[in-house]
C-alpha cells in the first residue's frame, strides 16, 4: 500500500521530505523488510554540481568514524533508480543514514527558547569531546552549526552532515586548508578573508557560535567578517565589553547579575578571537572554568526536553480535538454558494468577515494565480521531529489557505511561484543578511484540518525562520482553536504595550 502512495528507492519507501540543501534532499524512508525507518539523502545524477569524488570522501569519513554522538551510516548507493509514484524514474546517489527522531537542536531553540548555561554546557561538553574524537581520527567537519546537531529519542546529541569534512593535515600535509566552504554565519574570519586556515581552529570557532546561540537564542553576529560586521568588529578591536553590553541590552538579569556569567564571556571571547593563534585550543577549552561547571543530569535533561517537545507539538494535539461546527459550516457553505465560488469545502470556525476577506483575495490574485486549478493535496505526516515553528494548523480549506498564502508571499518573498498540480509554493527571500530558498506546502491532516508546512531548501536558516514569522503575521486565517492568527498577534501587541 505504501509503495502505491509514495516514491521508492530500491527496497525503501520514501515517505516525506525532512530537509533540503542546494543539491540534495533528505527523505524519511521506510524499509518494509526490517520494519525500520531511516533517513535517505539523495542527489540527482543529472545535477550540474554533483561531485562523486566529494560524496565518496563523505562516505569514507562516515565509514571510519564510529562514535555514539555521530550519525551512523547504514548503506550507500552510488547509482540507484529513484522511482516516483507516477512511475517515472531518474538516477540518484543515495546515502542511507539512521533516523534521529528528536529533530534539530536549532529547532528546539527557535520553538521553545534559549537554554540555561547548565543545559548548554551539557551539550557543549558532548560536542567538544566528539569533535576531539574526530580531530584525533584526522578529520575536520568544516560545517558545524546548530542545524547539523540532532537529538535522538533520548535527547542525546548527534553530529550530522559530514559533506564538507576534510583531512586535518590538509591535502599537502601542512595542516593548512584553502577551500572556502561552510555556512557563512558560522565561518571563522580567516575563511571570510580568503586566508589559509587550520581545520581544527575553524571547527572550534563554529562550536563557539553554536554555544552562543544555545545560551542567547540568537547569533553573536551576522558573519565574522572584521571589515563589515559591526558586532564582530568590537571583538577584533579589543572592545569585548561593548560586544557583551550590546547583547545584554535586551536580555533579562539573572538573580540581579548580568545575563551572561563572567566565565561564559571569558570563554566565548577567547574562542571567537580574530587571530587563530590566540584562540583557545581543545585542551584549553576543556580546562576552562566555565567548561567544567555544573551540568544537567540525564533524568533532568530528559524531563526538560520532553516538556519542550510537548510545548512544540501542542498544536498537533489540539488539532486532533478540533470538531466541525455544523451550524457555522452550513452558513459558510451558503456564503460560498452565494458568491459563486466552487470546490471549497466548509471548514469549522471561519467567521463571515474572514470568509469575505478570503474571497476578495481570490479576486485580487485571479490574474496571477490559477486558484481554480484541480490540485492534489498530500497527506500530512505528523510527529516526526519538532515542527512547532515550521507548521501551522488551520480549519480553513486548502483553497482558501492557498489564496491567503499567495497574498502573504507577495509581501514577504522577492520571488515565488505556485504549482497548479499541488498546493505548493516555491519562493526566495533576499535580505541584507543573505538569501533563503523555501517551499510552502499545504497538506491534509483530516477532513476538518489543513496544515501549512514550511521547508527550507537552502540558504540562511535565520532568514528562513524570520520569513515564516512574517508570513504567519499576514495570514488572515483561523487556527485550530477558532481564533484568527491576526487577532492573536494584535492581542500580543496590546499585552506588550
């Protein structure tokens, strides 16, 4: 049955997309022979940027790294048929990895807030010790970031995505690397300045950025470029006090003290230094007083993250309790018939003025978007990872949601297109900090509920989450509680004032 509904790759049934990059997709996949779920990273053989040499290098790295906090390789296909559910196929490279169900560490920070220094220290110790293992095996990661740190079912940290990994000693054996790669906001300044660099030093610089994000809930700077970034410049000209004052400005005081502890500031200032020669080494980081402070026991960590996950997935539980209100649905249906709009099912809790607003939106977009196309809606796959910030549940019909999203995208995205086959929008946001490509997909939860899914396809992750919030604010829709999102936002603004 699954094979009839989904694409397949060899023995695997491809259930849904978990994430995407510039040239790859990661799919939640099922192996019927073992009754196990895995994550499969696929790259089309036809992709112009496909580098089999690079992929073979990643596979060799994953094969040689055996550590409880590193994502495990299951198997690898250099060439295999990706068979779509309509029967067409194409050749792909496929990397089969174990499925880590807890989701990204980054999503927990975005959805449920920053971590205490004790929790951040707990994960930071694991991160540093795992990187120490990698460096001991002669491997540098070169793309460490919060989005590449996953949490398993027990909320243990797992490092993923070794696609940019390289040899610690470099190709020439000197220990110097030259390739400009990684994620801009985590890159060390020597990479931005196009200088030769030490792989170990840039890994530790990225670890410092991750630690700052865990404790602060925001990045320390847009990018560590001493020429252009105002925040990073402060560190470069020995004005670290001004750097920390700027970040503490909007942070709450901790028991009457500054938000950041003095030991935390000491560690981060030294790890983010402009000159790699004066940055802390692995042994120095492990010997630092902050590093050796109190951590959170496993039981407490499990309780904390169960609560965080519960909050993040609360909306999923709420949508299951949503019931149709027959009387209101009948009124909506009559309103739809009266306006001559067809093929829209009545959904509960839609207020008459909101319905009228949606229909006027349809009229405004009629010349640009074919809102009457017969689209196919996919089933929603819930409870995979933490998706509180990347999913919105609504009792409005898919057609009404699509028209609302179209209008919102006009104001939030620089480019976007709408599929006539599915309820899918492809878009691009261009900000001062960088760019981000994303897809927006409307899926069906049940007869009464739809879900808007946001998928990042590449680019800056912070822009991705910022755009999601911008789009949410412009959606004149009704959520599963029967209250419009615009009304919720207005109430929050009143409370804030």
